[in-house]
């Protein structure tokens, strides 16, 4: 027979899986979930329930889905806590492909936005706003930047051409 902890973990796994599915490609639901502390709950789960691989797998999958959204949390303290927890999980679950894949996607989504924002500031452009931080908007911004740079280069060539 199952103990209460095991039964609780089974129910928690089902709840987290369902919530993660709801948040996929739905920014309004992501906003509601984040505003109501879902990331904090998921962080607590991955920090305290590391013995249960299924619970860790569905928790990291739900975090991954939150970070696909343009509304994903960007507070330094939250990111630092999340990355610390993920590093511990890498050590404990280094043979679990699903968990490792989820962790890689989370880290990629965090670093892609951070890197892109830094790169934008270096070249003298405003970094994307929070609502511009999803991958499709980043790609659109990068495309506009390339077009703008190409247009400026063409104007420069016209200034220095020998007509």
C-alpha cells in the first residue's frame, strides 16, 4: 500500500502535468500562473522532492513551458535560485534524458533572452521589452535590425561612391 507521501507525490505529479499543459502557448494563463506563485511552487518541488524522478521531470517540463512564454520571470533572484536548483538536478539525474532535456531548454531560454538583451545594448539599441522577449519577437527584432543595418550600409556606400 502507498504511504501518504507517495500518494501526495502522485497527485502532485498529475496536477503539475495538467497545469504545465494548460500553460503551453497561452500567455494569459502563464501570466495568471506566475502571478499566483506557480514558479515558486515548482522551485520548492525541485528543491525538496529530488528523490522522485517523475515529479522532477514534470516540474522541469512545466518550468520549461513557462519560460517559452514572453511573460516568463526575469528577476535576477528568481533566475539565480532556479539555476542553482537546476545544477543540483544535473548532478542527481545525469542519466535521465527527459530531465536533462528540460533543464537544457530552460537554461537556453533564460540565456537567449539575456544574451540578446546584452547584445542589443552593446550595439546601441534598446533591449526588448518584457512583452518582446519571446523567440518569435526576438527573431522579428533581429530581422528588423539586420534590415536597418543593411539600409545604413547602403546609404554609407552611396556617400562614398565615386559617381
